[in-house]
C-alpha cells in the first residue's frame, strides 16, 4: 500500500480538488484507492457518527466503503478542545494510526488529506508532519497563486522538512498572465532547489463557480422567487451601480453571472434581467417592485434580498468564488478532467513505482 499525503501552503488552496482528481485517475487505471483525513474541522453527524463533511463527500465520490470512524478518526469540536485544554490525554496518535491502518486494508493507494500546514495538529500532540513520518507517506504540496514568495517559501520549507518524502508541488489557480512567469522563473528556481513541479492549473471558471444555494447561505439572504434554481452555478459577480444604458452594455458582456445592486435600483435590476444572468442580489434589505419580481419569475432568475450593503456583499461573494466547492456532479467531472490533464501522472507513477 502506498500512502500519498496532500498538503498545502495556505488554506483553501485546492487540496480536495487534488485528492478527488488523483483518486479518480488511480481508480480509472485499476488501482484500489482509499481515503483518509486524520483531522476533520467541518463537523457533521452521519448515521449517528460524528465525522467531517469533506471526508464524507470524498469517500462517497471515490466509493471508499469503510466505516466513517476509520476515514476521519478525529473531528475538531468545542468539546474536544475543552478536553484537550483541560490536560486530558486523548490518545490522538494511537487513535489516528489505528484508524489509518484499518482504512488502508486491501488498498493499493491511500490518499490522505491534511489541514494544510505541516504543523497542523501540533496542539493535539500528533501533527501532520508526525503522521507523514509515521505512515511513510509521499507528499504533494499545493498552493494557489497569490504571493509567489510565500508559495516558494512554503514549498522550500516543506522540502527541507520532508526530504525525499516530498513527491512534488502543484501551482493552482494560476492567472493566465502569470503562466509564463511560473514556467520560466518559478519552476526552474524550484528545480535548482531539488523540488519537482507536478502541475500548473489555471483558474477554471466551472470549478470556481458557486451554487446559488451557497451564496444565499453565506449572505443569510431571502429568496423571493425561482427556488428551483438554487443549484445553478454562478461564475462571475458584477456590481450594478451605473446608469441603465451603461448597465445593459456592461451586463451583456458576461454570462453566468450574479448581479449585485441596491434594492431601490429597479432600472438596473431590469437591465440585469434582460441579459444572461443567473441570480439577482438586492442589497440593503430593500425589496423589488411587483413588475421586477414578475419579470424575474418569467425569466427563471432567482432574486435574493440581503441585509448587507453592496460593497460587503461583493466581498463575501468574491471570497466564495475563491473557495472551490466540489459538491456538484458537473464539478466532479470537471475536476477529474482538469487534474488528469494538468498533473504529471507519468512522473508520479514513475516515482511511486506504479504502472498504468
């Protein structure tokens, strides 16, 4: 059995994306794949078992038929933290490794997903680095393209801590304007430091798209119509704060968008409804007039009313678009395609001693 641990330099860098894409590719090539998450931080109760939401999703998607307790043995909750800070020995190491070996039975490859930092879990007295060393896992580090110096620092630090256990690194969400810079400057620099780059993945509009349902939840919004469209995906967010002539021209340039505008701007609302719009978000807790609501119902475009102002609403929505949620069939297919296309599986297979 070969364990592969997925870690990241910064939060929300695409660990689930890599786990999913790797797992589906390995399964496609005939390998028995397991999944493991040492520590979960999204508590959910499934079949009377406290577990982690992402662990449930990935184990189901990869068809890992193991007990939830062995897939994610430790879940961060307030109760667990109280026990920890009171000085109680929670036996995290023993619990984690026992579950890991159980989940790994009869598997060819185990994909384990970390919190991100190698120091994660230190307060539990069993860090990610401890797990990697004890499980003898090979590690893939991923980071989204934000600050190149932070990414380089993280990758090089990981290499120094892991040595030959570091399989390689992946750049994620790379803007098209930074592709040449990444290929010609960053990758050669990492190579000089003995670090292999396994892939460069650009920002993908489908993977970055946000279901309307998630937007509503994050904004604590109220849906006024078209509740059956909650699973539609929004790829772009646009502000409507100009005159109506400019708004029409502006909105026509972009499809699959949500338009954010004041609840008192019926002219902008109508312009948005006349263009390819997925959702209309009205700020300031102001409700549209009856004609706008009727037009939205005809067009099948949900209207959501939120209390926040336009600037704060946009900030929440843009943060959502930076967090890739894969809980959608179309996204699962897309993730598999993107990872198989952009990740250097030839190198991975060679370094792991696997054959296709």
